[in-house]
C-alpha cells in the first residue's frame, strides 16, 4: 500500500487501534506485520481491537519497518509517513519472516513450536458440562520437540480443553487445562474425556472383561459407573486421552 507522506488518518478512525490496523495492512498480511513487530497475530488482533495496549517497543517496530511516523501512530498527530524514513535502521530480528523475540529480547524461532487449538469447551470433573461452540478461541504454544519426541503424537490430533468441577480433585482440579489426544479413542486405562448424553466429562477409566468400561472419579463423593461398549445407548463417545495438564497455583 503506497501512502503520501502528508496523508492523514481518515475522519472517524482516530483510535490507536485503527492506526495499528492501517499500518498492519501495509505489510500485505497480518502475519508479516506481526512478525515485524515481534508479536503473535493474536496479539496484533487485540491491539487493533484495543482489547490490549501495545508497548512502545512494539509500536516502534511496527511503524519504522515500513517508514511510518511513530509520533503519528502513538498519538494521531503529525504526518502519517516519516519524512526521514530512509534513515531508520531496523534490527534484523524485526523484519518479516524472521524470528520473533521473547520478553527478554532474545530471538525465538517459531518453527520450534506447534500451536494447539484451545476450545471454549469444559470437560466437567463433576456432573457434566454442556457443549457450547466448536471453534477454537485461541491457540497454546508447545515445543515441537516435546510433542514429537516425548508425546509422539501428531499435532493435528491434539486440542486443549479446560476442566470444571471437583469430582477429579487432587488429580485434575477446577480450571486446570488439559491436552487431549483425539487419536486415542480405544481406552484400556487412564484419564479420558468422554461425551455422555451431550456433555463432556473427564474421568479415570479402566477396561473390564466383556467389553465394559468402568468410569471412576477421584473424589469419593462421586460413585463409579460402567458403560457397556457393546451396547451403548444414547449419545456416547470417547473424545480422547488426557496426555498433559496445566495448573495455575
């Protein structure tokens, strides 16, 4: 996108989010703009919608890479394009297609990570939670080396859910997040996410003789029950096995 050095922001688009969006569009893609600023596309989207305030460093990288005025981006005052943009020197790590940086300014290669979708679904460790929505709300980053060499699971078979309730307390607590392997739907024993009558539940399961599955909670206040896998009635399916969990202390 070519801009005149004296061009000003259109009337009505006075917020910093609008200015960030305008500059981001000048990169061709939002992915390139985010890479230039050293942030994720999700963060860029939040800055544009003004859900979150960017740091000065992010604004400087985003503006100066394409010759925009930092003063105009930050305040809306002055010229949109810097009259001295040819003198600006941008570090290599802020150029599109290169590494992002961490909070300490160290380069981070995005190829070292996989981004697993986080769904707005809760696997209830209790009485069950209705399934609401199927689109991921954002993604969570995991080391590719860990996924490939320790879990040994294809990244496309993984998703992240949250836990609700107290029936698995001590094993999985309320608000824990769990990484689920959707390729493992033939349980023998372990922690699994199940769909029962339209609800998601996370329980410890054990396969019994005769094609039966025992479903047990960690909290003794919740009694175990069995499912006959040869004659399942209603809405039942094995969503996948829990292979990791995260917890805020």
